[in-house]
C-alpha cells in the first residue's frame, strides 16, 4: 500500500519565505552593484565610502567621460553632531587638449552657511530629498558664478547646490569648490541632472 506524502503548510511557508528573502537579498546586492557601476565606482571605492557611517548617495547619471578620481571620507563621530561625511571627485580629461572638467558629490552632517553666488535656479531633487527643518516651504536652489565677482567672494567660477536633506545626512553637487586649478566648471544644467540622479547605494 502506497503511503501518501503529507506536506506541512508551515514548512512550505518557511521554505517560501526563505526563497523570498534570498531573492530580496540578491536584488539588494544587485541594485547596489548596479548603482555603483552607474556611479563609476570600484568595489574598493564603495567600501571606502561606507566607512563614513552614513547612507551613501551616489550619482546614477554621470556625464560621458567622467571618472571618480578621488575620495575623501571622514567617519561620523557619535558625540559630534556635525562630524563626518565624504567627497567624491569626478574628473573628465579631454584626450586631444588635456583640458579637465571636474565636479564633486558631497555628504555632510551639518554646520553649513556662508555667501552664495549671484546666479541661481531651482534645484532638481533626488527622490530621497526631505524638507528642511523649520523651512518646509523653502525651495532648494542651485547656485553658480562665472567668476570675476571679487566683492561677493567669488573671483573664480564656482557652482554648488543647497545641502539636500536626506535620511541621516545632507548631500550636494558642487563644481570647483575644492582647490582644482586645472579644472573648469560643469554647466548648471549638467549639475541639476547629476543632483536629481542621486540614489542611495542600499
């Protein structure tokens, strides 16, 4: 006499849940790898960025020819509200002339302020952007100067967005805020496209 096989609903549910969890974890890893590739970051660069101790936002739309050439990562200190963050420097070098164009993707915990350049436009925001505390009606801006504005403190071309509030930190796209005498600034339209494309690695 053949014995009927009895399948436990509980064991089936556990097995199904395990399959779903494995698939979800695989999808998360795949998404992180995809976003890192879109940001043109190596596995070593991704690992370095995670030492910051905050969610890592990277550009998923990088203009052609740009590569992430350097990182500066400062781990967050638990007893210092304004400590920690990172800067990713992207650089494009024209093969025929050697001319360079640079921009930066930055993350920080706070401590912002200072003058802004004379030109501005509404910033295109990443999906994770949140309203600023006590400034819910404020519209994030992108600022830039073509240089020659010594009175306002911008003798050289410069560009930066407002610091965009995310889940735990603030993020922005900038160009020529660092000491890069051999670089030219990206266009505001390009900066806005990069800013809107920011996504968390995980």
